[in-house]
C-alpha cells in the first residue's frame, strides 16, 4: 500500500486504520492539517507524513498517489476538496463516512468520475459495508423486491469524531426513500419491532446511508433504515426534533462539541475485542408476497472499520493499472464494488438467512449460512 494516502489519520478511527495498514506490511503515507500530530504518528509508524489543510493546494499533495482514503469527518465538510483533487489527478477516492448526504453528493459525480477514470468508493467502514452487503444479498434472494427495510443494533462507546459528526447532524431532518426519491421526514418518524437475535426490540427510523447506497447496489426504490433504541428514546428524539431551531445555532453546537471533546475518547482495546453489532434486513416484493429476511453479525464497529477500510483500499490498489481497473470507475458502494460476500471476508462476521422465499411466496426459515 505504498501508493495510498490516509487523510485524517490521527483521529481515533484513522489511527486504527493506519495501524492496520502498517501491520499488513504496507507503507501508506499519512496526512492531516495538524503538523505535530502527523509528525508524531509518522515517526511512530515509520511512514511518510504530510501536513496540509483542505483549503490548501490539495492536488499537489495527492498527485503521486493511486488512492486517497479520507478519515476526516464530518465528511460533508471534507469530501468536496478531496474529490475535486482526485478527479483532477486521476486518483481513486475512498472514505469511511456514514452520512447519507455525502453518498448522494458523490452519486451525482458518477459521470465526472467515469470520464476521469476515477473510482469514488465512500463508506468502506461499518456504517455501510455490512448493511450494503446485506441489502445486496437480500436482493439476490428476491430480485423483484421493491421494498427494503434494514435495522442496526450496536453497543459500546463512540469515538470523538463520530460523536462530533452526530452533534453536527443535530437539528437536521430524517430521510427515507420512496419510489426512487429521497423524502425528508421528522426525526424518528416511524417505529417497529425487530428481532436482532434475542427477541423483538424497539427500533426507530434513522437517516442511515443505505437510503442512497442500497438503492445503487440493488435498484430497490423504497428503503427505510431503523436503529435499536430503548422505547423512551423515541420521545427524546421527538424532543430533539422540536428543538431543531435551537440545535442549528452555532453557539449551541460549539458548546456541545466542546463537551464531546472533553468526554468522548472512543472504545478501549477491550471494547474493540469484545463488542459486537448486528444488522437485520428484509426485502419484499409486495406484488407476489415473496420476501427474504437475514442478519449479519459483526465485531466492534471500529474494529470492523479498520479491517474493511484497509481491505477495500488493497482491492482498489490491486487494480491501479488504469488500463485494467478491477473496480469500475465512477460512483461505487462496497457491494457494487466487491459483491455481497465482501463482509463475510472480514474477521468475526457471519450471516444468517432467517426466511428464504419459497415458490409459494411464503418465507421458509433457514439456518446459519456462514461463520468466520
């Protein structure tokens, strides 16, 4: 991975990714705007460090690399200058965002990326890889499906960067996909019960990135995503929605970010080794009644992100000869780039097909499919 640049490498998740890349024998360059943090990390890992901000001449810093992996969030603020530079220098772009606005923005750059022979592959971390691969798998079971529901259950502490991104998004709308269009909805506008493996649990709708990525991967045009939360949290989300006018004010967000900086440190090594998460999904063809349900279990989301991001970068770099790119140019998702089985190649993941479609349209239960 000598031709990879990791930007924002000294944040919590960036450090995990850089460490993973070096542990595999790679020698990526690392970069960010904090010169001291870059120099300290570069010395520790024995790799090249570069200091530049995204208001600088980004093209001159990335020109000699085959791919850039962006780990600097909130990504809605960092994606544009890096992607513009990548398109100018014919450099492939990856990131670990889970922000649906970033995916929609990059989806609209598909034609420009194809013209430049550049692959745009956002979301190579936990917030998209398992759910995108699950969505693609379910579509393979029911190719005629027009409705997709996904659910996410995780545990453990957040990193500082993730928490700051959450604060940045406070006061914004929720979103679902209806008949091929993204529709704004109130925060937590819908609830349902989802079995993540230990019985039905309360879940609430969230603006997860799959409203964009799963549509690209599967062609399904109606998509909702839910997150497992205690039932009382739904009332809290409604309260947040009613206070959106206040939460959008800069002084309020600055105060919340200062609180995050003083409190959030991210998962410990023990958390990384022991925490887990589950993604649930269901694809339905209402016209025939055919449906399929499945679950994917993963290790700690940050541990998975470190492995999946480096694996995705390796795959992309293996096709760095522009005359024979293995991953197509243009906007891609993890599943469209690598297939529905990509998540099962990662350590500690398994997939369970809960209900397979039958000829009669009634779902049939199935057993655990893969366990790594």
